[in-house]
């Protein structure tokens, strides 16, 4: 590092300390913690510059500290350096059409898989919930933003993206070639089981999903169905607003969810009796691959005692992010608000707990860990342990329905 750069670092550090001290002396008690943190940061910077074994690359140190700062908040928040943000904008604007069909999060410092869309390139490549993507297209995903990873998993249909994935139950990474494709709009899976019980699986909540659910519910009633199993397992993609509007198809009263944030005005989403379509008993299937709009819907039904939610706790991602551009060309992806359940529980922090918890059987765990077998997907099979329980609840008459208006 040049002597000029060293002087600049020292001057900046001194200014930060002076600013912090001045603010503290002026009695800005509400910002005490921020001022003290700045003081500590400047001290650490000085020690790195003065005492580190080699002359440090100070831009790299600063870049790393900013990545770490955002990573420490939550999996959705991230820092993009000027170069990263420039690349992100260019690739996002390209919109080539080919996709992978993955819902992603950050796990153990890397990008992880929450769920996989049926018949997608990711499903055909054998990717499953719990897999860790160590590298995408040759880039390590350590400190990579979820949005950056999604951009790298898009391209012209037919494009092969090379992945290095640590598979569930394995210790060493495995190389995977994933061929991108244009995804057809996911279709709802409709079925009829056990007499008057209808089955509906929702793969994701993209624009228009609520309308499709409404139409399916009307058809079920016309065909004589009187009970419903709503399958939200492995459903983690889509628009939160669709999850909220879908909940209105089932709830005549009560709170669906509440959105809260430090700088975001609190919004309470309520049921609307005029939008209710399904008044019969309902049981919801959910699990670790249920996230975002799907967990908003599941918590609204379970939290208002409109029906039982069966399975495992949801992943916990329902939140709102904001992109903040910085003067130096960098950007922040910052979580600014969180969704809360009807009983005021923080969904990203706690997930949504089922009203009837089902632990996976040994046989189902063996199937999940068998990487040579096809990717297991939600289905209406009565042999499924979650399905068995939901059918039992509905047939016993324990699931609540609604009284029709006179």
C-alpha cells in the first residue's frame, strides 16, 4: 500500500472517530450504539493497517466488511459492490428467458435450495431441498446475494450452467450440469380422493394463481366435493400479495397477516367475506419447503382455526426487501419489513408451526437421501404420511367448515 493510501485511511478513521465522539458529546443518546460501533470499526481498521502480517488490501478489507455486515442481518439482505451491482443490473436487464426453477436462500454462508419446481431443469438435474450450491457458473456463492444467484441461473434456453453442489447427506461437492429452459406457467395439480375429498397442490404463487385456485374450488363444488386438502409443500416462489388474496378465498373474518418494519407503515391484511369461495372443511399440507406467500396462506388458515395445517414447520422467508443504490455505485438489498402471523409471530424468525405436526418416517427419509432416485414431489398418494393424516382429520369431522349465510 502506498504511503498516500495509508495516510488517507488514517485520516478517514480519525474523522469517523471525531464524528462519533462529537455526536456522543452532543447527547445524541438514540445514536449512542451507532457511534460506538463506528469507533470500534475505525480502531479495528487502524490495527489491520498497522499490525497485520502483510500490507492489507484495504479496498478488499472494506468490501469484505460490508458483505459481512449485511450477511449478519438475515439471509435476504446483501451488499453488492459497484462491480457486482453493475453486473447484476446488466444480467437482470437481459431477461433471456431460460430458468432453473429453484427457490433459494442462504445457508451456512452459501446459497441453499428451499424448493424445486416440478418438471423444471433443477428437478431434472436431481436438485432437492437442503442442497447447498457451493459454486454457480464457476463463482463461489460465499457472500453471494440470493438475487445474484438467481441471475446466474438464468440465460438463453439450452444454456448449460455448471454447479458444484453439496448434496443432502453428502460431505463432498458434486458437479452438476443444469440445462436452462423456458418454464411453462406452473399448473395446479387437481385430484379427487376418498369420495368427497378434493386435492389441490399449488406449486407457486405467480400472478393469476389466486384466480386459478378460485376456479378449481368452484369446479370441486360443482362435482360434489365437500372437503379439501390444500397442498402447499415445496411451494416457496411467488408474490406475497397472491398468498394474501388466496387466503381471502377461505376466510370470512379475521387477520390474514400483518406487515411491520422500522420505516414501513404497519399494514394489516384482513379477511373479506365477499371474496370467500370455499366454505367447506379444509386441511393444509406444509413443510420445510413451504415459504413466502405459501406460508402466509398456511398461517392464515391455521391461525384463524379455519382448518388444520399438517406437516412440518415452514422455512420462514415472508418479508419485504428494498434495493438501495449507494453513491459509489454499490447497492444494498435490505429487508425492510416482516410478515407476522394472525397471532403476531414473526414468520421469518420462527416459520409457521403446523397445528398437527408430522415427523418424516424412516422410509421417506431414505427416499429423500437416495440421490439416484427421482426427486420426490408432493402428490395426492394416500400412502403419503401427511396425506393420511389430512384424510383422517377430514373424515373424522374435526376440520371446521363455515355455515352458509341464509
